[in-house]
C-alpha cells in the first residue's frame, strides 16, 4: 500500500469538494453559492493558480458568470497558453492581473478579455503607455485597486471605464 502524501492531490480533492458537494451542474452551483446574488449579477473575477487552470479545476465554475484571472507570477508556458485557449472555447473569459508588458505575455494578451492595471504599482505615464501599446487589441482595461474618489477621477480621466477596488461598488 502506497502511504506517500500528495499535497497537490489533497488540494485537488479539497477544491473539488468545495464546489461539487452537490451535483456539478452550473445551475446547481449557481443556486448553491448564489453567485449572481453575491456579485450583483456582475461577473466574478477568480484568481487562478497554474494548477487550477492546467488541471481544469475551474471547469466546475459557471462560464457565463466567471472571469478567470491569470496572476502576474504565472509563467506563460505553451501548456498554459493551450489550456487558456481551451478555456476560452469552453466559454470562460480571461483577465491578466497586475499587468506589466513583457513580450512573452503576447500570446495571453491575444486571448485576454480584460487587462487589469494596478493603480498602486503604476503611474499615469506607464498606464497610458500600456493602453497605447495594446489599443489595437480587443481587450477591456480595468483600473485595479482604485480606492479613493481622487483615484477614480484620475482613472476616468485616463480613459478607464471599468474599476475594481474596495469602495468601487459602494461609492462610485
């Protein structure tokens, strides 16, 4: 009997258990979690690990209500890029989190629906340079970590129309 411990296997089982205690249909998951109620009918942006993407753990999430966020520290390997293409075909939308331009990210930029630009890590000139570089892409830009009215006004002035921050839903 194999008594070896697999942390990765335990994580997969835990993830699966969290979302598949009930039959794993999208309608059941939405009813169980009340995703539409939780998000006010807006898409849920879900931070994803490499494993949750490449092992397709995210398949239990409702495609129409979920945007899969590819975190900034995930290397864009051929396997990850191929998986992201398959997830797009399955109906998921993709977001690149805390985006900073690197040539190796181009294949992910090509299939991304959203690019999130962190207001605490970038200045106005850097944000405008990113937006200009990617303006020919069919992608929506999100001003991320917009926490004050002043930051919100600055983001609007820079042309952002989507915002994410602690007070976005309540104040703006």
